[in-house]
C-alpha cells in the first residue's frame, strides 16, 4: 500500500502538472511565434524597396511648383501664336472660300516675308497642309521633312508647331503608305517624350526640363496618336516596350493634369495630414490618392500615387513574406487593404507591424493558419508528454524494483521460517523416539537381552535418519549460499546407476521392495560429478520407495537418447496430480503436509536434485498419474566434441 502510494501520488501530481503545462503551451507558443514572426518580419521589411516604390518611376502623377508657387508641371498650354492678323487672309482663302491654290501662295508669301520663326513655321506647316489638300501628298511630305530640319526647339511655340508637323507628317505617310513611316513614328515618340521619359534624369518642372518640353495636353494627344499608329503596325518587341511606356506616360500626364486643376498652388502642403518631406500622405481619401513631396532647387515636387499603383508595387513586396507559413496583407493609413489577398472572414491578424517610416500609418498584417501553431503547440506538448511518460516509467521502474526487493526479502523470511519449522518438526520425531527408547533402556524394564539389542538398533536407525536429514540440510544450505563445489569428470552412467542402487539396496530390501536396475550396453560417458549424480538418483529412488504402497516395484533404467544419457526411475506408488507436479521442485514443497503423513523428509529432496541437474545442464521430467505411479526421467546432455 505504502509503495503504491509512493508511486501513484507523484505520478498523479506529475500528470496534473503536465496537463496544466500543455494547456499553457498554446499561449506560450503563440507568444514565442509572435516574437519570431516580428523579428523575421523586421528582417524582410526593406526600406530601399519602399523608396523605389515611392520614386518618380512608380508615381502615377506629378505636380511641380516653382519658388513663387506657380505650377510648372503639368506644362500649361502655350499661348498659341496664331498671329490672327497675319494669317487672316490666308485662313479665309483656305477655309471659307476653299481656294487652296491662292491660300498656298499666300502661306508661301508669309513664310518668305515674316521675320519671326514662330510665324514662318506656322506658314510652312499651313503650306504643307494645303499641298496635302491639293492632292499633292509627296510634296507636302517633303515640305514637312524640310520644316522639321529647318527649325530648332528654342521656344515652346516652335516645339508645339514641330509636334503638329510630326503628326501631319505621320498622317500623310500613313495614307500614302510611305516606307519611312515607322522611322518617323519612332522619331515622333522620341520628340514628344523628351525630358519626361522614365530614363531621363531631368527634374520635371525645372527650367532645364521646360526648355525642351511641350504642353502636357499636346504631349498626351501626340502620345495617343502614337499608340493608334503603333496598333496598325505589325508587332515588334522594341516598339511594344515603347507602347507600354507610352500608355504609362499618357496615364501619368492625364492624372497630373487632373490633379493640377485641384491643386493650383502648393498651399495644400500646409495641411495637417501632410507630415514630412519624403513620407507618404493621403492626398485625396475619396479618390484614393496618396502624395509625397520633396523640395529641390527651390521647387516643390509632389508625386501622386493611386491606390492601384501602390497595390501593384506592394503586391510584389508581399511575396517576400511568403516564406513564412502565413498570409500577408498591407493596409494603408486609412485601414484600406492595399496589398495581399482579400480576407475571407473577420480573421484577427497574428501580428501587426508598421510597414516603413516612409509610409506612416501603413501596416503589415501577418495571418498565421491555426494549423501552424497547433503544430508547434503539439510538438511542444509531445515533448512534455514524452518527458512525463519517461518520468512515470522511471517511477514505475523504481517502484517495481523496490517491490521486487521487498518481495525477495519477504520470500527469504518465509524460507527461513519454513526452514526452521521443517527442521524442528523433522528433528523432533527421531529425537523423541530416541529419548523414549533411551528412557526404556535406562529404566531397565526390558525382559531379555534381545529386546535391549532391538532397542539399540532402533536408536541407531533413528540416528541414521537424523544424520541423513542433517546432511540434506547442509547440502541445501551450501547450495543456497553457492558454496557447493562439483568435481566434473568423465564418468560411465552405468557406474552411477550401480552406485546409487548400492546405496539404497539395504533399505529397499528391508522395505521388501522389488527393485530392478537395467542399463543399455555401450552407453557413452558423461561429464558429471559422480557423487552428485548418485545423490540425484538416490533422492529419486528414495522418493519412489517413500511414496509407494506395500507392494513396491521400482525400476531404474539407464539408456541413451538424442546422444545424451537418460536415467529413469519408475515406481507404482501413489502418483501425483498435475497441480502437485507443477510445484514438486519448489523448496520445502510437500504434497502431503499433514502431521499424520508417514513418509519422512522435509521437501528438499527434489530441490537438491533440480539444483544439481541445473549445474550439469541436465533436465528432469516427471510423468505421473494419481494411484498409478510416477516416472522421473533425468536427461544429461552428451559431451561436447
Ligand atoms: P520430500 O522430502 O517431501 O520427499 P521432495 O522434494 O523429495 O521432498 O519431494 C517433494 C514432494 O514431491 C513430496 O513431498 C511428494 O509429495 C512428491 N513426490 C516426490 N517424488 C514422488 C513419487 N515418486 N511419487 C509420488 N510423489 C512424489
């Protein structure tokens, strides 16, 4: 009971602690994972990439104001130098009277006589237009090519007229299917995008840039014409790149133009929502526009980003988080989902962290699948479980070991008690009979000398019995202490049988026992301690005699089997039940423990037999039936070659 309590109590306590630990594990794992994700997330966040996203190339629109607060980009339409008074007559001839030849002459005259380049270029462009209308496209084309080479780009007016000349030239060449069409098309693209191409490092809106730009509206129109013409041509990889670029520029110009109307001056930058130079702020929450401003060379530049463009760039960025077993979403300062998959349900983010100093209020949300930390928690719980199982197993093993030791101690005590009980019981009988006989002799109450001799012989027999018993106790004691020494030698089995038969012969004769000893001829020798083997056979023969009725028939037979030697002792005695047979080799076991039993002995004979045979690697088998008799067969293994 005590032992069970000593094992069970700590085991129950341990199990309780374990369940508590497993319960807390989910929480602990969650916290650990959060720290880990935060660290990993911080490592992934890349301010350089964010800077790139917020660069001019990724912007959807641009506004530039000069030091006086005047808008310098998008470039406003130039005051068209239409020179109404100079061209009044020519326009009347061309458009009202439809007299194209006279109009042509008039335009040529103006071209020759005008001193201003802006007037001359307009007259030359009109000349080309009249030639085209007069069905002389080739002449018109030549005139336009000549015009483009003749005038420089020194004023915005000249650049506007040259852009229009390019467009007319393209129209004519397209109609006449001129071979030079594609060359002129790309020349037109290069001309109209000067300074605003992403590859140009010019500062948009600055005087240097303004020196070679044209009004944004005309620029946008020219680019859309470029796109129309490009579509009519066979696909070409270099042009498809330019087409993509042109589309982007058109969007950029139109968004810039739209924003320019809303923000005529940089005053909106004093708004509270706009924090610092370089950081992103919400420009227009309804239109989902963000802004970022810089000052450079006394100019104020505002880059405009749409929600879509931010989504486009940040979606690529979100992929960096894919290495975690998580879903990543980026929310803008207004809490609008900007990048990452749209959420299926109201799922709580596992961790939330700021995206970048450049995007104030923008956050990265990482969502971890439940499975992820279920797995982590399960792993940790498994570690606890196994540790617990190990400790419980240790408790049980220690408990088992202690129980075994205690059991052994108990058995030893029982053995000791049994021994004392048996010894006193067995010694008492011969001693008391001897005392009675000695008392009778001392009394002198015997009639004749023969009676005296008979008494003395009886005392002698009791004495022998006592000696035998003490011998067996001593042998048993030696065996128990492992002190019995055997002298192994090569012996003839028949000799052993003969010696044993000799030892019991007198006793058997006295008991009127029919005893036969037979041995097969040519038996192999065995390796054994001869005296010990004789003791084995004597004990078996003794038992055969003891446990037989009045008509005793005992046979000792020696024969060879499976290369080994067998000694069988058969009797026609009382026999044994199966249950008794299972225990006869136990120390102190006696089938009949009643005080009335006739047979002498103390339940050690067969234990001694078993001990001796074990040391000889020999075996013993008993076959018996109650009332029919028993056969004990000893098998000694052959000598190993
Ligand atoms: P014991 O001193 O009682 O003879 P043993 O160890 O020699 O002790 O035998 C143990 C028990 O086995 C005996 O008490 C007896 O009941 C049973 N036994 C042994 N040999 C025989 C036999 N030949 N016939 C019947 N019972 C036997």
